[in-house]
C-alpha cells in the first residue's frame, strides 16, 4: 500500500516538475534584484564621485548633478517609451509597450519578472547618458543636458539597444556584446566626443592647469563603479548560473589588470604612477571586458584588461593632444576607444568551453566591425542633431563666459562643494 501511494505521488508530481521549467525562478529573480541594485549604485554614486573628483573645485556639484539628473530622467524616459523602443516588437524600432502597456506582475522575461527586467535595463540607459556627460562638463548648461538626456535615450540609446539585444533583425549583424560594450560604452563615448566638439574647448584649455578637485573622491568613485560592475556584467546573463559566475570572475580580473596596465604605462612615460591613473585604469579594464564578460576566460580577461588599461592611458596622454578636442573627463578615450578594443577582443578571446563548434573568427570579426561602424555613424549624426535641438530649446547649449569663469556650482546651483 505504501509503495502504491509513493508511485501515485510521483506520477502526480511529474507535471509540476515539467511545468517548473517554464515558470519564474526565485533564484534568478533574487540575483537580478541584487544585480539591478548594483548597477543603480554606479550612476548617482560611483560615476558621480568619479567624475566629481576629477573636475575642478568650482564645478564639482554641477558635474555630480549631471549623473544624478541623468539617472532620474533616464528612469522616467525608460518606463515611458525607452523600453518599448528597445524591447518592443518590431524590426527597426520596437513598439507596443509604451508606459509598459501589457506588462503585469505575471509577465516573464525568461525566468524573471519582466518588470524586473525593465528596471535592470533602465539602469543601463541612465548610466550611458551619464557617461557622455564627462566629455561636456564645466561648460554645458544644466538645462540643455537635461533635455539632451531625455532625447538621447529615446533617439540614440533605445534604437541601438533594439538592434543589438531587442529583436531588431535588419541592423543586427550577429555582434557579440554580452553586457554593453557597443550599446553603452562606444555609444556614450562617441556621443560625448561629438558634443565636446560642438561646444568647443573650455576657456584656458591647454594653457592653464585644470587640476582635479579630489583624487580621493575619484578613487572612491571608481571603486563603487568596480563594485557595481559585477551587477552590470554578471547580471547581463539574467540568470544565476555558470555564465554569470564566469562573467563575475573575469570582470574582477580585467579591472585589476586595467589598474596595472595603466600604472605601468604611466610609470614608463612619466615615472609617476598616480591614483587618478589607477582609478581610470580600473574603469578602462571594466569597459574593455564588458562585451566579452560572458564569453572569455581568465586568460582572455588578463589580456583584455591589461591592454585596455594601457590603451586608455595612451588615449588620454597622447591621442587626446593630437585631436585637440576638450573631452573634459576623457569619456571618449576611456569608454569609446577602449570600448572599441573590447568589442574586437571579444571575437579574439573566446573561452574554449564557451566556443561554438562552428565558430569562425573572420565572420565574427566582420560582425564586430559592422556593429562598431553602425554605432559610431548613427550615434555621431543623431547626437549632433539632438544636441542642436536641446541647445535651441534652452537659448544655447554653452554657459556664458562669466558663469564659466565663476564656476557652475554657484552660478547654476547656488551651492559649493565645500563650505570652509
């Protein structure tokens, strides 16, 4: 009798086990809640402190405020229409999910609630436009940047996201971008560089010293970015599994090698390994590993991070002088240039245990270059158009000379970073 009861119980349980594969995973959901919180920390805390520490003392609050307003505006725009454009149905752009229409607490994205996926992806949109702010600080109007942030997420970030991740087929070339090397970093780096060219250089750029307010804050900010990046990369697996664990490990390794690479290059050239350099190297290593974090191994991470740190230093110390564009906090060189390296390296350093049997390096490399080229061209053109519109709506995008001389903290916000 007992055996019959056990057999009956087993039979009744089978449909439950079969159905479980198509249901919400509490483990994946718990991890993604944590990962989303990690990435949220990156913008109004990590990036704000990193950028704030590297700007001049009279513009610290304004610089940090750009990260704060980018996160606030980005969150609003994302739930209104950004998510629909990025992940709605459609080829060129997505549609059908304006104001998250049709999404309920029962809706799933894979094994997690779609509402949680909306929140996770929204943090990416916010930090992308915040990264771009680093190229234009100390001279762009706060009002102009606010309008620019909203338009840029809708017109530039969301469509590129749709082509890479959201189901758009015509402009998806089969690129490998696990966590946003192209979607976030190249895209934001190019956007910042274009706006910096339109605004023109800061007064005194190249002739007077523009010393950072606080290397201490910059190091703290980079450390918070490093911490948050675990959610950024490992969270992009959208599951608590082996690939997420792999992404977590290689992210940490590449960041460490980014620090080492930058400081080695800095010591060779200047004989002074600075903490600003070390902090920047960490970010460069993190940027470089982002697209490859779901596909490379530790050996790949060491190479990608080391080269990323060195390349970031070369961009900031040498190439920037050749281009003569006042990219205030080097957003293009650390995110755009290093992001391009990371995208190329993704095709080169695939872990043997993650490589498909039919993988062809030449085919994949061509796909990477096509995606990079599309992002550079589209982001450049549309960013310029959006910035001109934002400038027209605010009576010009650049602050007047008196405001720039006085500093945007007091002139715009009526505050000082430190009241001594």
